C-alpha cells in the first residue's frame, strides 16, 4: 500500500486570498486535474496492482494443478491468459505516463494468495471441498482486483487519462466476468458435489 504521508504536503498550495487555508487541487482547464500528488498516488496504486497481477501469473498455475474438476481448472486457465493481458495493459498505462514498468509489493495480494495456499494444505486432493476452497480464494482475489481497478479508473478519469480509463476498464470487465463465472461454477456444480461428499 502507498504511504500517504509523503503526499500530504504536496496538496497544500499557499493561500493568496481571503484566508482560505483549505487544501487546493491544481486544476487544469481541461482535461482533468493535474494535481501532482494525485498523479503520484495513481502511479503508486498502479505499481501495487502491477505487482499483484505478476504475482497471480506465478501462483495461478498451482491452483489449476490443484483443482479437482476440469471445469474449475479450465476457468482458472482461461483467467490466467487474461491475467497476462492485465499485466501488459498496466505496462501500456505506464508507457502512456512515460513511467518505467515498476512493481511495488502488494501486501494484500500476498496475504490473499497465502490464504489460498493454506486452503490447499487443509483440503484433500481430489475432493470437491478443495474446489469450493479454491473458488473462495479466487473470488477474494477477484474482489480485490475489482476494488483496485474501480478506484484506478475513477482516478484516471479525474486525471484526464482517457486512454488509461479505456485500458483499465477492459481489465475491470474481465475481473467481473471471472468473478461471476466462479459463482456460476460454485452454484451449479461444486457446492452440490461437496455437500454430497
Ligand atoms: Fe487481473
Ligand atoms: Fe483476476
């Protein structure tokens, strides 16, 4: 996560009128604000999700391998392909900003995926209960991503970065679809089988 203290002072501009000491955003005429602190914050969050997506590229194969049903393994495999695209979309946003492709460790995603490892240890290989656990862990991942991309899109909008909005929106849509697909697999198939085990 981004440390906020270093951004505080940058949002303060000297007050020249009427004793108005409130924080001011430096707003360009168009498009969007050019507030440097907000832009730094956006870049920081981008580095965070860049780490998270790269981390998922490393850990998803283990989940595919561990899944009991073909349906779940295939769903995660196809999302792994999308995840590679998520990585490259973030790189395109870095390029738009003239920034290096730099990752910053995402403690939240590390924690969520550690929890996923724990589920594999606690459930039996070949059981439907394992799939239930993998689905829960995967949906926690998707929800974190959905929250992050939702926030990044809002920020990109405010900053007037329309190409970034487009790129990040494509990814957000895929995260939402993946989440819905996992729900469908769980409702239609896995939960039923696990309850019969
Ligand atoms: Fe993703
Ligand atoms: Fe995802």
